[in-house]
C-alpha cells in the first residue's frame, strides 16, 4: 500500500480516534479514582480524628494516629493504588543488618499475608504497608478494616520480638 492510499489513511484516522477515546477513558477513570479517594479519606479522617486542625492536617498529608500507631494513607497517582503505611518503630542502629534480613524473610515467607515490611528511606523507621486498587477506594468500611488490620499487625510485629527497636 502507498502512503496516499485512502484505505490506509482511513485506517490511520480510525486508529487515532481509538487511541484518543482510550486516553479520554483513562483520564476519566483516573479522575474518578482520585475523587473517590479524596472523599473516602475525608470520611475516614472524620471518623478517626474528628474536626479541627488535626483533621485538616490529616487531610493534607494523609497521616493520623489509629490505635496508638501512626498511619499514612495515600493515592499513588501513577499506579492508581491506595497505599497504606503504618509505623512499626525505629530499628536499633546496631541491628540494622538483622532488621533488613528479618524484614526480607518476613516478606518472602508472607509471615503477615498482604503486609510488606520496609525501611522508610528518609526516617529509617520500619514500616508495614498494604495496597489496594484505587477502584475500591469508595468503600470506606473496607478501607477502615484495612487500616485497622495494618495497625494491629504493626503492634503485633513490634511486640513479637522479631526486631530490636530504639523506641
């Protein structure tokens, strides 16, 4: 076929329309996920923190205290997954290698199914994480259940003696 073939040109135009339609649908889905997440986070913060400056701060950065544990809830705009983070504690400086090795073993063996442990790159603190597809973000009760489960797992990990902490 030649470049000026009308059939080829029509096919290329149709292809461009399909791509534009898909891009529009992806943008619309992304916007819906972001809006659902924002609304669900607002309701969760209302349930856990209440009103006032602490609630405003929690809405701004997604961080608040649940069951005596700091949790952070964020929407990853690249993956459209809602990510839940929970502070476990600050590892003992002299046991960092053991902390990394134990965290890796816990992750590989799925000792706490669905929960992944890691060390926060800036703070150096051990964190437990969960993630879920952003399409599920509109279910406030499900999100609360995940947060409570994660906070309870963090407490369980802290109290298990598997890691040495300074705090």
